[in-house]
C-alpha cells in the first residue's frame, strides 16, 4: 500500500478500492487485478491524487464483516482519505449498514467524492440519493437471489434430490442425451459403506472401523482416508435409507430418487444401540485427571477406565487406569498408567517445579495460613514453642491435594500449572515447557 498522507488542502486524496465480484459470470472481467488496472487508468486520465490502495475478497452482503473496508472508513474519519475510486457502487456496499456509514461521512464533509468508472458522487443531495438507490438495488438483487436459491433447493428436494453434495457411497451420473444428473450407487465404495453399517450394528466401534478402512486402503472420492468424524456422521445419516431431511433439523422429510444402501429397520437398530451406549457413557465415573494430559506418542488426549479385580480372599478391588484415547491419526496402544502410580509421579513433579510456576500460589498460601491459624487456636499449638507444627510448604500442600483433594481441587491444581503434562510410554509423566 502506498504511503498515506494527511489531507491538509482542498485536493481530494483518493483510495483505490477493489473487491472480488460476487457474480460468478463476472469473475474473469472483474477480478481484483483487472479492477485495479482500470482504476489506475481512470485516475491517470482524470489526474486524481491516489494515496492508498485497499483490496479485499470479503462479501459486501453483511455489515461490519469486511476488515479492509472498516480500515478505509477509519482512514476517512482521520482525514487521510477524502475520496474513493472503485469499479461500481456495489463494490462498496450491498447492505444498509455500510451504505449508511458512507453517506454519514459525506454528510460530515469527510468523504468528499466517490467515483466509479463512469460516475461521480459528491455530497450534494441528488448524488447521495442516486448512490443510495444503486446500492439498495444491489441489496435487493442479493435478497432476491437468496429467495430464488431457496426456492430452487426446495423444488429439487421435492423431486427426491437433496440439494447438496452426495455422501460417500453415491455418485452423480449424467445419462447420455440429458443435462440432468441422477444419483447412483458408487460401484467401488457402496459395498464398503454397506459393510460399515453391518459392522456398526454388530457392535464394532468407529475407531476399529477406521483402522479396518486404513488396512484395506479405502479412500473418499477425493483420495483421502476417512477421518473418525466422517465415519460417525455416516452412521447417523438417514440419507442412506432413501429418506433425507431438508433443510437439516427442519422436520421436512423427502423420499429420495435413488437406491437405499441401508434398510430403515437396520438404521433404527443402529441408532438405538448408539443411543443406549451414549447413556451409559454419560453415567460413567468422573475421573480426576481425564483431559489433563496429552499422549506422548500421538498427541491425543488421555482418558480413563475403571477395572474391577477380584482378590484371592474374595474381596473386590477397583483400579483406575489412564490411557491414550486414540483420537489421533491411528489407534494408539502404547501409553497406560495406573492412577496411584500417576499420582506418585505428579507428586515428584511438584517437588521439582518452581513455586512461581503454580498459578494457584496465592490461593495455596492463603490455605496454608488458614491451617496454621487452626492449629494455633483449635489444637493449642503456640508459635516459638516445642509444640510448634512443622512448616507446611506449597509443594506439600499441592501433593496433599493430589492424594486427598476433591476431583475439582485436583483439576484446578493441574490446569493452573505452567506447561503441558505429557504421558510417555515408560510410562512416565513429564511437564513440558516447565521445570
């Protein structure tokens, strides 16, 4: 951008403003480079003093959503810019909010001219009125275009064609002699998708299905492996039963003009099984250190599970293990640690960490002081005597929280440490970017 100068005389200081067209059939003729080339030619022809250039690709449909335009407005308010040279009025605004900002600046005398390729708008009432009409017409075109698009989408949906990209397992076919497309089964991927639903019904997890897809070299039409999130969306997608909802969550259902990959009965059994499994997960025990560490192998979060062990004397012992959630690029199997060992290692970290790296230091010091006052007044201990209690340090208090504190206290302590806790394969917990 050229160096800008404050306008201290009667000469109008112009900024060239270019924005990408929102009309697909104008893209070649009205690209930003083409606009700037034409605008510079106009500026040279008319002898305009150009002190800045502003370009952006954001849509002008919504007010306040264009950072470069907002920067231009601020420069006009500061007196750096007093004129705008652009391709057409609709490049500046297609909404009432931004149009109002420009007209208000013209009323204040800060924006003295708006020029286009073949028009000049000054601060006189007729020019401002014409500018508002042209920009309002652009807004009307946008609104009508949105209505027409929605009407076309509903018409297409009523004919059995969901107005968006077909999911994995289907492709578009264009029969000879017609320009209309139809949805058909993907001969390569449809059998695999059908098997994914069968495997899900049989109880196989999405992670295991993802691992199986990687083993057989399955890819999407774009040649990419299916991420876990796509598999999970797939088994919830009613499109595969021959029915779809449009728009989503609208309650309007349509019968598709294509072959279903999954029966409605199978799909409902799968949804019921998933819903039942989700309810069980909601009721699981709240483990203290879940989501407080990362796996040192794949970078996924650390989750937990409880196992019940029957001892020789017939009693039962509950053990908690922390392990990698396997949410990265592969199912990670290398990191598992028991909760008592984890607490032991975290306590060792507390011995070596700088007390200034504990974000809760003021709170912990206040708690220690409160304990000391309790010992003095309630237990009869007097400072300076043989009965004085051993001094409680912040590290000692932190280790007490790890062993005997509430779940919330433990999580608050770890979340306020400076650094990231990483669980490595030894298994060993380390504090990265910390002591």
